[in-house]
C-alpha cells in the first residue's frame, strides 16, 4: 500500500514538474512574442520618424517620377522606345533644390511590379541604384498607356533639412 502512495506521489510530482515546464515554456513563448512585436513597433516608429523627416524629399521624388513617367510615355508615343533622355534635366533640378545624388530606373511592358523588379535585379546599373545605401528618398510612378505599363523610380540622396 505504501508503494502505491509513493508511486502516486512521484507520479503527481512528475506531473507538477512537467506542468511547470509547460507553463514556463508557454510564458517564455508569449514573452518572446511580445518582445518580437514590441521590437517591430520600435522599428516601424523609427522608420515612420525617418519618413517624416524625409517626407518633403519623398514628395519631390514622387513628383519627378510622375513627370518622368509622362515624359517617357510621350517619348514612347513618338519613337516606340524609352530611354533616360531628359533625366539629366530632372537630375539637375533635384540637385539645385538640395539632392546630393540622383538615380533613375525605368521600364515598360512588364505586366507586374515583380517582373520589373526581377529585371532590374539582373541589370547591374539598375540594381546598383536599388541597393545604394546613400539614397534616402524615393519616388515611384506607374502608368498605363496603350495596354502597357510604364515604370519610373527616382532615387535621391539628400539632406532632409535642405529639402
């Protein structure tokens, strides 16, 4: 009979020990999840703060990208081709208002953004613009003309206080 009590005691002690481990693992899991989300919120808040300081630069880049997209569509209407012709004028205008460096990626005919990004990834000069760590403002424009999409991305390196 004592053996049954000992076995029962050991069994319940084991269950309590296991239960604590399960509870501890659950608590650790939830704490890790909370920490993960807190860190994500901190990152997003930092990113939003950065975007606010660069908001004027981003708006300027968006306007230039939109204008360039219109220019490229006009060029396409005339020549059935697209080029970076005319970008130097936009680049000069952006430098005059405070940009240190400017880059441009253009494309047309791709049915999706994923297709464009894939093409730019395998183009050394386009990918160089994408991965340039000094660019801290970006403008994007996508327009459709004659059942074709035209894509323009303007990258800028700028001092937020100047723009």
